[in-house]
C-alpha cells in the first residue's frame, strides 16, 4: 500500500490532478484537488514537519532586528489636495472625514473663507474654505492617473471649535520623520507660503505641511 510519505502519492495533484493530466478518478467527485482528503492529509503532514535549527535562527534574527525606519517616523499627518496643491494637517486635530455636502450660506456674512454651515452626521459645522485662505485656485486639478477622485469634507478641531474643510481629493494618513521636512521653496505663492511650516516628500508628491496653529487662528478670526 502506498503511504502518505510516498513522493508519488504526495505529488499526485501535479501528475494526475488539476496541475497534471487530470486523469485521477477522484476528480469527478472532488472537482478540485484541494477538496480531496489526500491533498488535505499532505497539507497536515507538511504543517507537522520538523523545523530545522537554521530556520529557527533565521526567524529569530528577523524579529530581533530593530527597524531603524520606525524609530524615525515620529509624526503623522492627513494628506489632501486643494486645486493642484497637496497639503497636510496633523492627524491630532482630525475628527472625521465625510462626503462632500453643499453648505448653506449665512446672511450678512461675506468673508470668502466662510462658505456657510454644513450638516455632517447630524451636527452643524462652519464650512471654511482653505482655498480662499491660502490663495489657491480651486478650478485647477491634477490628472487622475487611473484612480478615482472623490471630494471630501475634513472635520477638524482647533481649541474648542470644530470646522468642516472641503478638499478636492484625499490621499490618506502618512507617517513621516520630522527631520525629513524641508523648508518651503521660494517659488510657492506667498499666500500659501505664509501658512506652511515645511514641505514633505512622499510617493512622488511634494506635500505642504500647514501650520495648524496659524490656520486655526485665522479660521477663528473669520468666525468673529
């Protein structure tokens, strides 16, 4: 009788099974070799096989190794786009991300930074335009590059006040090393440059890191 340890039986799926000439008489009943008890028994035997000392040492060294990169990634931010500009805010001030919604204008309030109020999950927030504050042309956009683009509302909180900020696209949360942030280039428009604490390079993007304290101060002034 052929045993499970026999290479002829263990490799039957490669010879007469789905990966072979498919002449096995069990295929009609099991459809695929993975449904066969021979295949399942072989898998169990493989899982019970002895683990060599070299294998143990290799994985012990792997998990003992310190990931130097993770030590350096001491900050995180939410990356989004307005017009053609990729920007970011610290994740610490982010409350939620919501689908885009049309704001309702407020009477006798004409500041371009204040678009009105918007309902997000049953809560009313002032809807503020970072594009107006930073002097960014919202009509400009980037090529889609095969990915779907969805406008979003970022709900953020400074001090005791929350705001809804419309953005044209959302990249997501990025962890980075604070030491890798570079000074803003002199070619950046002055309106935007004033609010940048630096520029971060990530995934072929140059991301403007917004000064959260300064942005929050300006938005609070707009509401007064």
